[in-house]
C-alpha cells in the first residue's frame, strides 16, 4: 500500500503560505498548518480596533487560510520564547527591528520539533528566493535549514525548482516537476497561481504580517527600550505600541493619545495601569501617561490632550486626570497651539 505522507505547513495568513500548502494538497499530501503567535502580528488587532479599518475583514487570516484549504490549524503561543529572538538576534536586524533570519530559523525549528513529536514527514513554507531582503535570499536559505535542524525535510514549493532537491522530492513523496520556480519581489506569479486555484479573496500579497518590519512601530519600540534602560517587553507593551498617537514631550514621560473612538475604547481598558486624561468640557480623545510625572508634567500633558480635541481653539478646557487606583481631579488649562507641539515629540 502507498503511505500517504504528511506535511506541516507554516501558515502566516498571507498568500504565499496559502499557495504552498495548496500545492501540497494537490499532490495528495496530508497537510496540517501551524501558526506561531508572537504578539507582533498585524492581523486581528488594529483592524478590529479602528473605525477607519471597519471595511477590512475582521478575521485571523491564518485561520481563514486553513478554512479555505480545509486543513487543521495549530496555533501555538511563543510570546515568551520569542523574546530572545527579538532582543538578541544572532544574525542582526533588517531595515528596522525585524530579526527576519533568526525569526524564520526559530519558527522552522519549532515546526520541526512539532513534526517529530507528531509523526509528520516534512515541513512546508511559502518562502520565495529574493522576496525578502533579509531571510529569503539564496545564500540565507541553507542557513535556515541548518540552524533549524530541519535540513532537507524543509520544502519550499513555490521556489523549489530553483533549489537542490529535498528529501520529499528525492524520495518521490512529491513530484518536483509540479513544484514552482518563482523568484524575486514581484507577486504576479503568485497572484496568477491563486487565480488558477480559484482564490479571489486573500490577504494583501505585498504586505508583511509583522509590525517589526514597520518603521514607525520599530521607532516606538526602540524609544520604549531606551526610556526603560532595558530591552525587554511584555504583551501589553507591544500591543499598546500599535495603538494611538505616541508622544514623548519630556525624556521621563510618554503619552499615548487615541486617534478615534475605537482607539479611545481600547485605551480605556488600561486605565487601571496608567494615569489617564480626558477632556470634560469638550469632546476629545483619551490619553495614557507612562513615566514618573510631576504636576508640571501633568499640566503639559493636559494641554497637549486639549489640542487634539474639539476644545483646541477654546480659551480654557477642563481636563480630568485619573490615577490608576481611581482617584480623579480636574484642572483647567489653555490648549497648546499646533506650533507648540514639537515634531520631535512625535514617535
């Protein structure tokens, strides 16, 4: 009897991982997906919070991909383990604070451990040579195979014919001629293949799925590390970096100002962890303050908050200042003018 071979596919929720798994299914391979939750993922956070994104699908794209493919998806929390990858990447960062090469090696290693524990034969990823400047280069792909321990049980169906045959190809578990030779940054070949398979709705093919590749987010994370004197973080820290307008008016404190109703509601959930400000006399945003603040700092923060609300042109604005334990006081201030909010404060 012919044994049906089993592959575990890394599913990010993007187009490439969707297609890589589909290519294997088309060859009769039993495929199950694996998705690693780091906390830095774009999907399912800001799109669900902000009203401006209300027309975007409110979904976990990895789960959605698994549903389209009809496969089981295993979601694994690696937040704590992943910290060392972010803080001390062996191969350094990309353009921002993205440890892409270390990240890919780490995730393939985790998938390989899962593969062995669960009796699967090989690993599948959606990598394409030349698509990512840090981790998806011809010279870095062997590094991922070696350092992850996966070796030639790691198959990249979308660019396999540009690479030496892997164990699944040599053993005849998959037909190499039915794999692909995609390369470069263009996604047109993937989009054409998606159309061939009948996939019309999928995550933006040119977008990344990690906030660490985002310049603004990386700048905020770097600022947080510098202010704390420690390159560490918790889940709440990295979630808050995704939301609101971030300002550092003084070296010893930062404020996060909601940009719209959805963000205000989200920030409200942290009112027992931070000092929070809100306008009592005019409609306006909610702000959280982080740091060691004195009275003059609170006044400055209140004046900044008023500038972003409907009282920006008023002579005076009443601002409520709530402490995390629930005590509150009101101060009356003059809003800062636009010219007084320095660009250097903006993170």
